[in-house]
């Protein structure tokens, strides 16, 4: 990554100069106004995309893919106000997950040539995840919406900004990133518009609880009138157990599975949950709570973990300390973890009768190496399938959670029916999203309090119920808009 950027340093210098000229262009006369438009992830989870327009500028926040949909994977780039893409002043990313950054290279394919603002870890993780997305798509015979050259183009345009540093991104828009507690480098985006005319915070995906990896999301902002908040677990009854309870559940299912001589499959995102589960497993083995066995990591997890280790200041102080000491205390280099290298090794693990644990991508079972293990191990009752992350509507993971006893799997272009006989369990406590109580606590502790709240990133009733509760409790104006709706804020 670094060497790539050095090789293009002249080109980068030129680009940065152009970005600067655009930001400090003469301003237009006339009345000021601010609007935010929903281009994706409203009343749904996936393809996050917000479009902020003012009398001076156009800024896009997040450019995600809807991984659960083959027919509508993109945000509404064809909305009239989004075109032409050349007119866009800046793109800002909350975090690297594909549902927030997976479609970014498409902008460069279709003519965008401006800056992309994100934190340094988001830059590194995004490169990894977008590259993996291309790999997984082509392995499944799908035509990806962009090529490697567009990912490279996108990297060239990244301007990295650390948390709590304020940067001009357009003539009348200043950006500050704040910790969002969700994954490495994840941020809430604070925008200060028109010399204080309006301040808006897009939370991005957000966790308002300290985890093993990250501190809880920040709630202090200099000023904020409008909050755009995620609502993944916003409905009544969306309660998540604590990290301690989650570890207990994990311990129980590992014990049960190993006692049956079975294998435990854990579909994970390469970024976020896998590192959390690795730390938990390492601790169970180290404390002697569970008899150690082999833990295989398949699909970009080790690369993602290495990126965590290279950005220690984005981790909790405790974890930072244990990473800096010797290898003994470093949970990421624990001797139990083994990287699966290539197809041959995967096949020999599948045939090996001894019990083990597999952490493999993708997290929602819509492709990736987890499918290979699942196809071979799903039927046997001694095995188990353990979900630790959110399963979006339309994915295989969600269908399995609903209890389908038999599911169709596409293998080498052919559809096979796979019987599901293994134990299935969902452990909610490892989630990187706030549950309903944490979402409401976040708002209660926010300082200062916004007067407008826009709910997105959740099924309709989640967005609606969260908005309703915040309105009742705090007497704020709330919206749960549909994609393509625009709200005028100033
Ligand atoms: Zn996310
Ligand atoms: Zn998300």
C-alpha cells in the first residue's frame, strides 16, 4: 500500500493540489441551505449512502454495496442530484465494511476524480475487503461492478484523516471523525456547515459499549443539530447480552461440540467479529476453561488482524499494551490459530475427522470459504454452526437462523440441496452494533443534544420504532425516510 503510494507520489501531489483549489474556490452569493438525501441503507441494511447538498457543495457519505442482492447491489447513483459524478466535491467514509465502502470504486469507474476522506485503518481495511470482494465475485462466476484498476484509482485519491482532526472538505463543509466503536478505524462523521449554520453527525455503524478491541463510541461533539443514526437493533426487544455472557455461551457451545467429537463452524466478517472471537477463544484456552484444539482461520482474517496490529492507537489501551509486550500475551499471534492456505489445505481439513474450530468468511454465508465447510459438515449432528454477527434479510445465514432444514447451495454453477442436521446457535453478545438500550443511552448521553434525528440502517420497523422512542423520550423531530427521500435541514 505504502510503496504503491510512493510510486505515485508526483501524481498524488498534483491531485492534492487540485483538491485544495476546489475547496478554496470563490463562494457563491445567495441564501444558504442544507439538505440530506437517502441514496441507500434507508429502511434496509446494506448499500449505505447519504448525499449532503448545500448551496455551495455536494458531499457523499459512504458508498456501500448490498451484498444480499444480486439485482440491486448499488446505491441510487442515478438519482438526478447525484449526477454528474464529476460535480461531487468529496466522498467521506465511516468505515471499511463492504456495505459502507464496497461500491466506492464504481464512482471512479464512472468519472469521479475527487478526494476520499477516511481514517488510516479504514483505508487499509477497505483495500483488503474490496480486493476480496472481487475475488469472491469472480470465484462465483459473477461479473463484479468494477475491476482492480478502479480500486487502485480509489487508493490514489484517499486523504487519510485521524480522529478528532478537523479538515475542510468543501468550501462550506468541515469534517471531523470521532470514534464509533464498531470496527477498526470506524468513525462517526461530524460536519460543520457554513460557518456554523448547521452541524450534522452521521453515526455510521456504532457500538456504545467498550469491547475487547475498541472504546465505546464518542458522544461529545462541539455542536450538533441533526443526527443520522443507525438502527440495526432499534426495535423493542432488540436486546443483546453482555460480552461476558457471550463468552460463556461460546465456551458452552465449544465444549458441547468438542465432547461430541464435532467441528464448530463460525461464519465471520474478516474485520471486527473475527478478532473479537479470536480474543475470546484465546482467553478460554489460556485460562484452561476449554481444552485447546486447532482453530483454523480461512479467508482474509489473518491479513485483517495484521492491520489491527499496525494501528494500535485505534485499539483500547489494554489491548495496545498486550500487543506491545512479547508474543506470549499477544492474542493475535496465539499458537492455536492456523491460517488455511489454499484449496488443498481446506480439503484436508474437511476430510480430517478430529474436532476443531473454523472461523471463515463470509459472515452472512453469501459466499466465501465458509460455504465449503458448511456443505461438508452441515448434515452431521455432532457439528455446530455458530453465528456471531448480524445476518441480513435475503442471505443464507438469515434463512438458516429462521430454521430452514434444507437449503440450496450453488456449487460450481450447480444447485445442490444440503440438509442441515448440525446444532445451530446465535451468540448476539459479540455484535459490533449497539442494541436498542445502547442506542437510546447513546442519545441520552450525547452532548449537546440534536433536535433532528434521522434513522436508517435497519428494517423499516426498526428505524420507525427507534425514531418513535427517541421522539417520545427526548421530544426531538424524527424521520425514518425511504431511499431517495430528501430532508431539508436548514
Ligand atoms: Zn459495519
Ligand atoms: Zn453497516
